[in-house]
C-alpha cells in the first residue's frame, strides 16, 4: 500500500484504530506486569496517548486518555480485573495520569492538527503552482483536464474531476472535456450542469448527491463547470482550493478561446493578404491583354487611311493572341475562386510528362518557342494528376521564366530517388529575393512579385509627329507591338525597349523626343528610372501603366513624369496627349499667351478672360491658377505643383482651399460648373485643362 493510501486509511478509520492501539498496547504490557510497580505503568500509557494524539488529533487523544485510565486501573492496579482501588496512593497516581494525559494529548493533538493543516496548505499551494505552470505552457485541453484531475486527487483523496464546457459561446449544450473521470460523467451530472446553466444567476458552488460543482466564470464570459466527484461537503480550506482551481481552469479556457479567435483573425488577415495579392496579379494579367486589344481596335478605327491586308492580318493575329491570354487569365481566376470556395474537384488522368511539357510549349507564341530547351530523359514513368491544373501551373512557371530572363529557358523532368516525378523550369533571371521567399506563400509569389513590379517598375516611351522619335519602354510584347503599330501609322519613329537596361542603351545612341514609360519593368524601379531620366533629360515623359492608385500617379508625376495614362487606353487619347506634350515642348520657351476654347477666351498677356465676348472678373489667385493650367494645357498639374506656383510653398495651403478657388473659377468660366468640360480633376492627384 502506498504511503498516501496508508495515510488516508489511518485518518479515515481513527475511531476504531485509536482505541485498538490502546488495547493492543495493554495486551503487550500485560506479560511485563511483574516487572514494574503499579504506579509506574502510567508512563507507557502516556506514550500511547501521545502516539494517538500525534496521529488522530485532540478528540481521539482525550478518548484514549480516559480509556488508558480505566485499563491501567483494571489491569495493573490491585485488585486486578476490577475498577476498585485499595490504596489512596494508587488513586492519586491514576488521577494525576488522567490530568497529565488529557493535557499532553490535547497539546500534542493541536500540534498535530496545526502541522497537518500546514501540510495540506503546502500541498494545495504546490498543486495550484503546478497547475498554473502547466497551463502557461500551452498544453491541450485534454492534458489540462488530466492535470486538474491528478492535482485535485492529490489534495482531496479519492476525488475525481470532470470539466464541463459549453460547445460554443451561444450554445446551451454542455460536454465534458476529454480526460474527465468516467465515474463523474453520468446522466445525473449532465442534468445537474444543464439545470445550473439555465440559471446563470445561480450559486457559484452547489452540490448534488455525489459531487460538488463550481461555476467556471471570467470577467468576459461563462465557460462551464468544474465537477469534483466524491466530495459533497468541502471544508473551508478545501473550498478555497477548489475555487482557485476553478478560476485557473476558467482563465485557461478563456485564454485558449482568445488564442483561437486571434488565430482565426490572423488566418483571415493572411487569406485577405493573399486574396489581395491574387487580385492584383489577376488585375495585371487581365488589364494587359485588354489594354493591347483596346489600343489595337481604337487604332484601326481611328486611322485616316485604310490599313493594308498585311497590317490588318498582323493586328488580328495580335488580337487573337491577346484574347487567348485573356481567356487563360479568366480561367485562372475562376479556378482560384473554386479553390477558395472549396468547390473544385480534381479530375486525375494518367499521362506522360512529355505530353505535359509539349502541351505547355505549344500554347506559347511561335517566337517564344525558339527560346525553350528540353531535358526529358527516357524511362520516366507516366503520372496520374489533373492534367489541366498541372498544365496551368507549369505554364505560369514558363511564362515567368520567359518574362524575367532573356536567355534560353530549360524545361525538364526527372525521376527522384523517393519515387516522384519532378518537372522543373530553369532560367537565368533575377529570381525571387530571399526576404520575398520568406514572406510570400508559394501560391502567391508570382502575385507578390507582380505587385512589387507594378508599384515600382517603369515602361513605355513614345514620340509625336512625322520625323519625331518616341521611345516605348514596356515588358509586355503585345503592348509594344500595339504601340508601335499605333505610333508608326501616325508618322512617328518608334524605338522599343523591354527593360530599363535596354532603354538606357537606346538613349545612349540617340535622344528621343518623348518617352512612354510603363510601370512593370522586371529589372528596375520605374519611379527610380524616371528620376534617373530627369537628371539629364528634359524631354516629356508619359507614364502608361495598369496601376490606377492615386499614390502611384502622384509618385510618378512628382518624380518628373509629365502625364499619366492608365491601361486600358484609347489610341486616340494617347496620341492626343503625346501631341499636346510635343506642341508644348516645341513652342517653349514662348508659352501660349492666348487660348480660345469655344466661347472661352483666355489672354494671359492682357490679363483678360472672356466668356461669350463678355469680360469675366477673376480674383488674383483664380487668375494665377488659370494661368498655370493654360501654360500646362492638356498636362496634369498636381495639387502640390499648384500650391507651390500660386502660394509659393506647397505646405502653406491644403487641397481643400485650392478646391474652393477652383470651384469659384469654374462657376465663372464653365458652361455647366457642376459638369466641367475645361478644368478637369484627376481624383487625388491634381487638375488638367482640356483643350481638345
């Protein structure tokens, strides 16, 4: 029998063990009766009383003292086996023994009880400390329930526990946590906690016929109940211990619930981040072919001369390729939606890896196929997978490799030592930065890369009239093809560059009259490239980008761009803006001093504005704003540029003040001030005076 079980047995059976101890001692003393005088047997009995007192406390010590008093008289004082005392001296010894035994037993019993209370308190404190230590280590709920059961059983002998929790915050159903003692989980217990749950204002501690229940509550919510089976009448100290355990369990459950909520919020935030990255990537993949198609169609419609059959065939071929790319992007977007909604089901089929690679390569334009090399050894076994999805995944890898590498791209396959067929794509491109590999999910890396490229990169350059040269910088072949067709048909000489490095090579050979820069170059930050251009070039720069955020427009214009056109774009609008910038540069430094727009006449030299031949009175600030827009006609002027030019410092006035002056100006010169046709606002960026 273990020491804990022995202690519990002795404590629980003290009512008969204490007198039995005195009787057994008497039987042991009886053979030695001739050895001691009758008055000396009080000392052995005093030791027995002390033993009883130190084991069972004051009550049984007093009972044992009285019992020893009578047994000494009955067994060891003449006449034997009677309670009669012949000598007065023996009576004095007996009475003295009784008084001393009662005093010694009471004192020893109280010391024993104090020592036991201290031991139990130390045991309770240690149990609470161990429980709190386990709970802060992030153990599971089942482990927590096991620990609670073990610690409560250690303090309250033979007690077992069960922790009843709500299945959800809004549920009226209770369930015991794994690890609950089987004897505690009964139909009667279930009914008890169900009734207590329906009475939220009930007692925090209540008892049933075989258990004590403690409500698990925190400041924010009610978590459930702690059941201590086998105890229905806890003492004050045990009640305090059980309440402390219940508080620890309640805090643990609340913290775990809050952790789960935090994890769900973090997962939702990560899902939203990936969704945003995906949408940004898909937005680029959708807008690029749409921009190319729009440019080609508007170019064909806007041409003054009928295109030749070869030109028409080339345009239609390019539009067919754009439509195919658009179809793939839409298919990818639909697949992503199905995956997110968990509505996609794979359809595995068996095929050869060479069939997979051949299918991907055959989807590429003919000029790109020449850059593909193959490394597919013989003997690779067939594979079973969803052919359509694997093809799309491999196509994405090949597209990225072709876009970000100018050299040959190798597509290969091999059979690994662990029995897997591996398909891979190798190129000499810049790759993904180490910090991006850590922060971007595999499925979103391309999206993140594209997002960063769109935020930073540069692209596209153009020139204006016959004999004018335009540099177009764009990494999308179809956009380059469309822009070259549009500009060449209008008499411009077009130079092409698909990266920042290629653009610098063109500029070293000759300086164009205008640059069209797209914000998706693979090798350089587009804003940085524009800044570099402005250190030694004064020619106009038009940004042509799929990015439509105000921050991108402001950043581009403030680093030196003269205009900003968002894809998809109209060929006519782009050409008109190019011509406007070229007219402005060709007329500098003699800026226009008189501008006529239908019934509106603005004469800067005479400081005069006429509407329907009637003079309009403007305030000095209104005239300065109008004059700045006239000097930059058809060109975007940012709020910061307006503030610096009119007020002398861009931090002296806010945008709302400028808007008030512009509103007053529109009421004086616009035919319909609420629907302006001359002074147009670029949301979040600035103003533009439209002259066409």
